[in-house]
C-alpha cells in the first residue's frame, strides 16, 4: 500500500493545483493546514520543508530509491508527481515537452500576474489607508487579459492546454483561470477558454481537490493582522 504523502496546504490557487493532482492520480495524502493569514508559513519546522516560506509543499515518504523527499514550489510538485505515477505528464516525449512549457508559462506568467491583479484590485483598496492605484490595476488587468488571450488561442486547436490529452498543465492553469471574474476579466471574446474551464471544472477529481478545506477560504475583507503577515506591512 502506498504511504500517504504529507501535504502542507491552504485553499489558494497554488494549493488547489496539488490537491487536484493528488485526487486525479489517486494518491493518498495527509493534510496539514498552513494558515497563511496567521503566519504558519514562517514556522521553523515548515521552513525546513519550504525555505521560501510559501505553500504548498509536500513530503513523500516513498521518494526516489524509497527514501523520503520534501518538495516545494507547486510546479515542481506537479512535475514530480507526474513522474512518480507515470500519469498526466504527456504520453510521448514531444507531449511532455509541451506540458512542461505550459506549466512554466503558468508559473512565470499567469500565477504572478493574476496574483498581482488580485492584490491591486481586491486587497490593496481595503488597506488602511486604502491603496487604490489605477496604474497598477490597469497594468495587471491588461497583462492577465493578454495571457488569457494566449491561452484561448492555444485552446482553439486543442481540447486541453498541451494537446488533446489532459495533463498537469491543465491542473496548473485552471485554479488561477477559474478566478477570472476576480481578476476583472471577460470570457465573452474567449470562447475556447470558457469551454475548457467548464470541461476541466466538471471533472470529479478537480471538484474534490478544490473543495479541500474550502470552508477556510475567506470571502470578506482581510483583517489588518492578516494584511501585515501576507504583505509584509510594517504597521
């Protein structure tokens, strides 16, 4: 029997990537909640696993050669799990290259840009004093729109992101793209993206992965202490 993977997690898009992958791959896991609003990510024991003080992270007791291994960075975790299980990495070497480049596209583009859009559109205006910055809002809103345009064009000729097969590239991108409304985007001119969001979102494993600790995800304004912890505010 496969030993459970220890998952250090909070219900955010980056966290969802890994819960979705674990559910899709049928891997057992033990959940460890890392409350990023309270500062759990700075705990010395967690930093031994994730030195960049970011979740998600995993510890696989059955790593390479049967020895335990800890892994941080959500994209690296997805690639590791795909290699470990032989699932969702792409059926051929050319397909695997396509998967890897779209995972990197998410890690270097969609994640950071959509994250900044969320920050300046949602969180910064709620600060005390409010930081309502039209230049930053417009910059990240436009860049997210550009990236989703790239994705829509890719999906025009492909059922899934890397081709006609579902992969960790879809698992990496979907958790961010499904939040398009909060990023003040429109799908009216992106029919292929809209179709893909619905198809991936209908998968039972995706639904299970996104539901993990969903009740801990706050919908209302962030309190001052959480702002200080998450955004490094001095006051």
